[in-house]
C-alpha cells in the first residue's frame, strides 16, 4: 500500500501545500494553514480557486536584506529578497566558498541568522577557513551538506533567514538511486530546497559547478527554477574576481561587481572606468562595453600567427562563435589571409564580453594584428558588425561616451547615430561610420 500523502490548505486563499507552515506562501496570512480532510486532496488541488493578480500585494522593497557588500547588493538589485533563490556559479578554486562564508558572516553580524550546509568541505575545513579569514563563527550555523533530508530538517528547526548550500551538485536525496550531481538528483534536491525557501520566507543561495565551456553544470531547469543567476569569474592566478548577474527577477541584468582575492579573503574593489593599460600595439583595441547600468573601457586583444598545420582558434573572455564570424568578416574585407592562420582573442581583466557593441573593437584588433598596424592612440570602437561588414548603432551611447571621457579617450568610432540624439561632448569626438572600411581607414585600402 502506498504512503498516504497529507495535504494542507490555507483557509484564506485555499492555496494547497505539501506540508504545514505558519505563514501561507501565497497570500502571506499567518495561522491560516491547516490539514485538509483526507481523501479529498486530489479534488482540492484540481478545484483550487485561482487568485486575482490585482489582489496580490507585491513585497515592499524594504524587505530586502543587505549583504554587507555594496557591489553585491547592486548586482542582485538592492539586496537579498526573502523567499528567493540565488545560484552562484563559478570554476573550481575561483573563491565561491570564500565569498559565501564571508557573506554569511556579515549577515550574521547584522542580525540575520544563517545556516551553511557544506558538502564540499568538512566541518574542520570550514572552521579553518573561517579562522584564516578572521571571521567570527559564533553565530553561524553549520550542517553537513551531503544528505537532503538532514539539510531540510536542520533548516526547519533553526529557521534561518539565509540558507547557503555549497554545493547543489554534492547534495543527494537518499530515496533516489542516481548519483549526486546527476540531472535527476540536482533537479529533485533543488526543487525541495526552493520549496522550503518559499514556504519559510528564507533566502536560499546555491553554489553551482560550471562545465569546461563556462556554462552552469546540471540540468537547464536549474537556471529556470532560481530567481537570480550569479557568475563568479576571474583568472585564478590573479587576484581580480568579477561577479556578474545574468538572470535576475528582482533587478537589472548584467550588473558587475569586482573583488580582489587577498590572504584575508575577498575585498570589494572598483576597477575604474578603464580595464587595461591602453597599449598602442598591433592587435590591441579599446571598446566601451555596458556592464549593467554603467559602461567600461575594456581592451580587446588579438593575435594572428601563420601556420602550416591545422589552424587553431582560441579565445578568453569573448564569445567563440562571434569571434569566428568576425574573423571571417575581417578576412573578407581586408584580405589578410586569416583563414589559414592561428587566431587568438582575449579581453583584459577577466571580464566576459557578450555586448554586441564590442564587435567593432574585435574587428579592429584582428585587422591590426594581421597587418601589423597599431590603431590610433586614444581611440575607442563601439558598434555591432554584420556579415557584410556594415556597422550598426547600439544602445547606451550616453553611458559609453561619458566613460570614454573618464578613460581618457579622445575619439570614439561608432555606428550610425539613430534618430535618438546622443550626447556629444565631454571632450570626446564621436565619428559615426557605416562600414568597417570607414572605421579602420588607418589600415589603408584593402
């Protein structure tokens, strides 16, 4: 005989739930959730009265919880939202566990109870990390993060404001026969944790692994289920770390915060308006890319090496497919024989550039590296490049022009200015072009 499931229903809005909670997760009423009479669960779920969206009150902004990191608060949209789920993804050794432990410590000192469930590190390792970083651990709760039921029971008993699970790939449901980290385990465990977070109004932060291509490991449904997807990137050999918000249901996407990894832990820093030293060498070009609500002057680099064997294509911080397309466009327009050469591309500062406005700078860097001619000094490139070599205008030109002035650029080569007038000033000369031939006139006629 199968196990009889218990159904709980809110007497105020008739919202069904799988377990009892003091507060209804739908209408927010307290003390209205009670067990539904046995035998009518299926009918209750099927006949539950839908709610009118106009009657649902949105959560006020003052309910947000400050993390103690101003940059992190800006990235997530103003602080942590109770009942929300955040996914922090990053490569091994990049500093995810360090960031989460520092975050838990700052939240605890601010009076917000935290529970850390670690399946990556043992109790002694977590304690040693806290001592090494000089973090007080008296107010931090800890539970081994390998067994799902143990984590759920500890969270129900302690009732923390923030639950941190490090990581979602190491936790497993004992009732499932699949291995930890598999799609089934990740989906089941994440669903149970997210359901508990919404019922108890606690913020859930999941640490996640990434694949060799930089994508979040596990089923794609994981990214759909969470509210915010954060990416932690950087070169492990350097101290600079970049935190970026991809998906964000509570704020703007694409916001960026910088951290510096030091012996005392991660310290928030500001990369300034310009990333890179502004080298005037063949293969270097400066672009103005948007990062959330601000723009940054970032140096794009390209290297072209003739070869007699199979030509390699390798990039760091750039979209590989977009890089290959732009290299073909550059080769066709300027006849540099890039098809038979090895091509390498990179962005400085560990920042991943996926803004279409960086296309023109990538073309400039490739053409410069292939010809040996350096771009003019103090010139920036902004524009989307089509397959025919046409340059298109991009959004956010006001921010880009202001940042170009702050970064010390004298001229900005952009796509055709549309019907919406952009602010032309701040000591920066803006030169609109329609084709990459006009943008790269310093290359000479092909």
